[in-house]
């Protein structure tokens, strides 16, 4: 009997140890036991479940990461119209399974008729809303050209195969989510103001409900022309005619010549290092890549892991780094085709070490005392990001946007897609803050055929020459800090991908001189310690909406889909 009791006790203890071991593995994520939500063959993480499904089906069909990316981009234009787009632009960071890297800039451009002071009144002050809403706010779209160029260079399946899923979604319709129903109902009046003849996005009685079917026939016809004629299906012919007619109706600036002359640009990737990891990110016209590397270099000398996630020391250090980096952004960053961006100096370790030299632990550094460093903005939160890895290990990180939620609110009659309002991303008046409080300088002043500065920060991380992470987010001025915090959440705080994405975030951008904090991001003691040093803490809603993929040490893919939205990670 005693022997039986001992055996039972031994079994109970063994079971307890097993449970503890499994739980430890779940907590440590990629550093412990394998996560049950890991996949071997590939993964897509995007802002909408339908778009993620489209991407995975392309991968299962034998397509590579770029094929899936093109399909997801077009699908998002259908199912996520507030940020997915044909009429916007963005950036792509690419890494092949063999380690080849490249970046594609398909950011919008100012029309040829754009002028430096086009949004100022006679006294030289910005006219409220003029660069934000309506036809004059629209930059020349780059998304379609970008997808054509990406597929031409790296695609495996036929062009028709990758465009087809978006046509099906537009023609047959899809069930809108609860949040989409709320957004569309809330924008009913504004949509009717800019689209008096109606649009597929407008339910005439203004009462969309969750799971209602949204069918977009005009958009389907545009996608068919893109399928059949490629770039010419959008930038020439019927669609170009619809665009110009819409511009003329609303006194916009884009002409057929603007459309025909638009071309995206392949650019040399920006790279940096952080604690033995290689960061591959976007160079200008994005400000995000430079700022991300600056932030990582600024905090690397300090023991973040020892201090802990969102502790007072960690938060203070990061805020002071962000303050200096955003000051640099305001002065030194713009379209490299128009302005000599000092990217080598800005991303050098000595430069950023020197920038942090006057950091004082005892008090906040007032932003009025922080100027841009001596070296030879703006954007709405309704951007979207998706991360993709295929079976071979090719990886794509794409961030794309209309700028504001649903862009300029103008739907192109006959073509069914939304125009962007990206002209507001220029410095409408250099030195004056934009809708996010971001200040821009002469480097980002309006000029014909110039690309406006962006905060978008699609990035890929390597470890020991192998793929480690694919990451990016929407969030306007908070994009850079959200990507930065997600990376250190994994590297420094050893979080699994989903936890790193979901973790509460904070943000500082030099001006205004406030620390914006998500609810429950900081405990009360930390908040009081920071306030006592002179930091102004302001609560705000969601910061970022990160979609990311982590490659575990077992070679599997672990997704992080941001719970702040309808985002979905799907692997196979």
C-alpha cells in the first residue's frame, strides 16, 4: 500500500513538472518550447482575415512571397478600403531565401502642377482641411505600379493568377466586420458630400450592419483592366480617363501625363545592427528606416533587459531617444531625388551616441532644448501593413496607405477606388505642425513630381545571416516607435511574437512635448516617477497595429496579428 502511494505521489509530481515545463515554454516563446501556433510552410499576417486567406491560398498554389504580397495588396483594396488601396502608395522590403535584399519605393508623388504654397492663404497660413479632403489633397498614386514592378522582378505565378482573388472579392462581395460597419455609417455624410452620386461604400440609409455583403462592381472592372493590361490598365485608357474626369470635376491637379509619367523606384536597402541582429529597412523617401536605426543605436548601450519592459528607466531612455530622433526627422529627411539626405551620418553609432550625451536621468529634457543634430511630416494612422514568408523562406514586408482613413473620401466615379490624401504628408508650411503635430522642414516642402516624406517602416531582421523577423505597422507618426518597441520586445524582453505585438506601447515625437501612452501601458508608480521628473504623460487610444512574423529556432513561423484591429495571421 505504501509503495502504491509513493508511485501515485511520484506520478503527480511528474505531471506537475510537465505542466510547469509546458507553461514555461509558452511564456518564453521562441526561446522555450515550440508554440502551438507555429507553421512550417509559410505565413501571411494582414489587417483583414479575407486578405490573409488570399495570401495563404497563393502560397499553397505554389506562389512565392511576392506573388502572395501582390495578391494581398489588391485584396486589401477591396476588403479594407480605409487603408488598402489602388489609389495610394507605399514601400516594400524584400529578402530572398538566399539573403538577397531589396526595397521598392512606390510612394505617391506631387502632381506636375503642384506648388510650394498651394495650401496657404494670402497671409501665408495653412488653410484648414485643404490638404486633407477632396480632390486637391490627392497625390499621384503608386500602388499599382509598385505591384507590377515587384511581380515583374520576383513573381513566380502569372499576373492574372495573383490579381484574380481580388476580382472575385469585389464581384461576389464579402461580409464586412463590426468595426467596418461602424466606420462606414460614421462617414456616411462625408462620403455623400464628396460623392453626391453615391458609391458602393455608401448604404443609402446609412445603416450598415456586421456581416452585410459589400459588392463593388466598378472596382471589380478596374481590377479586370489591371489583370488584362497590367500597368496600362490603371495609368492609361479607361481608368486614367475616369481619374482625370474626377480631378476636373473637383478642381484637382492630376493629369493623364502625371499618371503616365509615374514610376516606382528600386532603392538600396538601409541596414544597421542591434545586439548582433541585422536590421534591413526602408531608406528615404521613408523616414522610418533611418529613425528606427537611430533609436536602436541610441538605446543599445543600456541594459533594457535588466530594467524590464516599460519600467521607468526603460521608458525614460526611450522617450529621450525618440525626442532626439524626431527632431532630426523634422530637419534632415525628405525625397532623396530632391534633397541630399545625410543618411550615413544619421545612422552612425558615434553620431547617435553624441546625440544622447546630454541626456539627464534626473529630469526630462524639454523639447525646446533639443534641436536637430548638425548633419551635412506627417501621415494619418490609417495605413496598413502586411508581412509574408513563403515555404522557401523568401520574405516580404509591405506598408501601404491612403494617408487618412478612406483617404481624401473621394471615390473615382466609374473606377470604384478611393483617392489618397497624401499631399498633406508634405510640409504644407515648413516649420508648422501637421495633423499629427509632426513638424517638417524645407527638405519636405511641396514640389512637382516629388515624393512626400513618410513614417512607414517595413522591416526585416536577420540573425546569424538567417531570417529572424518580418515586421511593420500602420500608425502615422507612431509607426516608427511601434516597430522599434516590437523589435526590442522580442530581442531584449524575449517575448513571443504575438505578445510582442500585443504589448501596450507609448510614443514621443519631439513636438508636441508629451509622452502618449496606451491605457495600462504604465503602472501608476512608473507614471508618477516620470511625472516627477517633468514628463507630461497623456493617455490615448491604440498605438500601432503591428503585423509580424518570427522564425523560431526550429525553423517554424510564428505570427503576431495585432488585437487592436481585425488583423489575422494564417499559416500552413
